[in-house]
C-alpha cells in the first residue's frame, strides 16, 4: 500500500442488504458460497487485510444470519439495518452514524463482489490521497449486461449510467462500474444525502454520487482493474464463473507453495485448505472446508475430504471419503472405498479397503480388515468404538458400538462384536460353518432331470 494511503483512516461500508432476487433462492445472496465460504466472508476478509480502521455492514431486515456471519469474520464490525431496500445509496446511508464519526476515506463495497483483493482496495483509495473526492473501480467485462456504464471525458469520470436508464449509445460503452467506490471523508455525507431517486427503478443509486460530486466542482476518477477482481454476483451463472476464478487462484497458490497437483484443473480447493511440504494430490480430488494436509501426504484420485486433518506421510484413497472430525496420524493409510467420520486414526494404523469408521478411536498400528464397519448408530443415538493399538480386526466384521477392542486383540473375520474384547484376546462371533458332503452334485443331478425348481431344503 502506498505510504500516503496507509497513514489515512478508513471506514469501509459493506452493502449486503439486497435480497438477491436474481438468484432465485431462499438464502440471502451474500451467504452463497464461492470456494467454500460465503461471498460476504470473502469481501470482509479482503477488507480486514487492507488496513482499514472501521467496518460497517449493512444488512436487510430480519437477516440475522448475515449479521451472524459478519460477526464471525469481523467481530469488530458495526451492523446497520436498512429497513427498506431503496437502492445502494440509501443502503450506504443506513450507516450514517458511522460516517458522521469521520474518517479520511470512506470505502463503499458491495457484498456480492467476492473476488476483490486487499491490494485492489488500496488502489481504489490511492486517488483520494492525491486530492480526488471520489474514485470508482472500472473494468471491461466480456459481457457488460447488468453493469453501470462509465461516461468518461479524458481522464475525468463524468457520470455512471445504470443499464436500465442508459441510452443505446451509453449501453455501447465497454467500460463498466465495478461497484466499489471511495469517497473523501469530508464531503461524503453531503454527496450521499443529495442523491435522489429520479430513475427507472425509483431507487437511490450510489452511482449518482459521480454527477453530484462534479456539480460540487469535485474531482471523480476511475481506476481500471481486471474483470476477475470485481465480478459481481447477481445470478447462479455468475456465481459459477466466480467459482472458476477462485479455484484458479487457489490452485495457483498451492502450486506456488510447492504442492504437486498432477492435473490442477481437476482438483477443487477451499479458501482454507492448508498444505504442508511435498504433498501430492492426484487428479479429481475435492477439498471441502477445514482440511489440513501435512508434509509428504498423498491424496489419491477421486477422494473427497471435509473437516479432516491428514498427518505426515499419510496415504488417502483412491476413492476415500474423509468427513468432519477425521484425524489421521502419521503414516496411517486410508484406502479405497473407506469412509471416516469423527474418528482418530493413530500413527501407522491402516484401513485399506471398504470400511466405515465413525465415532471411533483406532490405536497406533491397528489393522482394520476389508469391509469392517463401526455400527455407531442405533437409530436414535451415536456411540463410540475404541480399538486399541496393534489390534487386528478381521475382514467384514461389524463392531456394534459402544464397544472397545483391547490393545493387541484379534477379531476373527466376519464377527459381529457386541461386547468388549480384552487386550490380546481372540474374539470370534459368527455362525459356525457346516459341510454337507455331495450336496451340490445332488442338486445338479435333480436339475438335469428337468425339474426347473429343485427343492433345496438343506441349507
Ligand atoms: C451495482 C451498481 C452498478 C455496478 C454493479 C457492479 C448501483 C446503482 N449499481 O448494480 O453500477 O456496475 O453494482 O456489480 O449501485 N444493496 C443493498 N441495499 C439495496 C440495494 C442493494 O444493500 O437497497 C446491496 C446488495 O446487497 C449488493 C450491492 O448493494 O451487495 C449491489 O446491489 P445490486 O442490486 O447487486 O446492484 P447491481 O444491480 O449489481
Ligand atoms: Ca450486483
């Protein structure tokens, strides 16, 4: 950030009161997610990192969830409610008392531009330190539909025309309004309070601030940025486009930090995914929120991870599902078609094939045979399974929780374990095998006599 900007105080007003009608969703628009976190969180995170002094968030009536989300991300943010949705300038004035408290710069940002970066916010403020009264971020979108158009005269910004009010020639302007505006603190309130609603939508447009500032002989400028920085989200298509950009950025950051992504475009990350050194991620892996992968771990193809901690040198997948509360200790192995939830798998333990391990503790170096299931749910409550270190669970066993398998114990293949197994014991809990000599050839003999449905009573 420029030194002159750094020394100035700044109030940021985040507008998040819109209903997001064009999303056709019951959820408030700013709570839709990109890269695993809400649009609002993306914006507030950028705001927090850009060195501002105070933050105000404007929400709609009854949008408690939006207020809660803002409070989680920025506990210091002041929340204001815009009682009626009468446009972006009207929304900014909902935070009037914060503006009155005074700041060198007032930054008004929209809660629906999740790709904004801290450095871009600083660039927007820079002209204020140079004497401009107003600055907006401009860009040249591939498809300008829905954006306000910037009317320029040389370097000077003359006006912003909303699409609904624009003439055919104004609509042909390629330079659009990114929606973020910086106002010099001393004139901000006077400008905002002069904005009227004389337009097609009968709304108080923040964009009218430009013409008003010029009428007051103040200077307005535009700072041009890449489309990706200011993409506004009004529709589900735009949400998907923003996701694409966010994923490209996350993959790039992971690669730059030394993670091996064999086919980066097939790996989906979350904003909070954390990787250690020398991690390898094979093609087609999805990281939901809150995943940490430590040094040297390998995530094989087609695995899906959410809320999991993957320790050093662990091998996951292919086709593994790690759900929240999974903690995999150093060198452990979770193989194909294994699902783990709310479970600690200690160092060196293995579940290599076809298992469900939920609400469990698996001690170091234990071996979970193929097809083992922890039966953690009795239809009403969840129960825990504890497997001691070095235990061996034979294939296709059902461990009916709550149950404890002692250290070094051995569970025979195909057992249904309903009682605790002492350390170092053998538990066998399955039907006994019976043999009927010659039974099969007798059956075939009956069939060849033309009896389609042989009565098979001995079973
Ligand atoms: C706005 C700009 C447009 C710009 C575009 C960039 C205006 C009048 N138009 O249009 O020039 O190109 O953003 O993405 O500003 N909001 C409220 N209260 C309201 C209305 C809106 O809080 O009464 C909030 C919304 O939650 C949203 C933001 O303000 O976060 C922008 O509103 P939106 O309706 O999306 O404006 P656009 O039509 O996209
Ligand atoms: Ca918008």
